[in-house]
């Protein structure tokens, strides 16, 4: 008693800080056209997607190594 039942399944590696960061936010400004806001959001989303893929690849490699 006192041990977690899923303790064996917990990863033995530490994820990089970028894997734990929140997604960037894009806030429109009064003088900005809507399309420019959309383009900024798409850029932030692309960066976030790439980061999540790197984190998933790292986690997959760590799990495969166990």
C-alpha cells in the first residue's frame, strides 16, 4: 500500500520544458486587419504543431527504449 498502481507505466525520462508550455495566444488589435490576425494565428499554430510532433517523437522513442 502507498504505491501507485500505475507506477510501472510512468516514463523514466523528463520531457523538455517546451513540451509543457501553453500554446501562444494571438489577440487582434484595433488597427489590424482580420486577415493579418488569422495569419499570425496560423504561424503560432504551425509552431505549436511542430513542437507537439517533436515531443511525441521523444515520448515514443523513450517508451520504445523501455
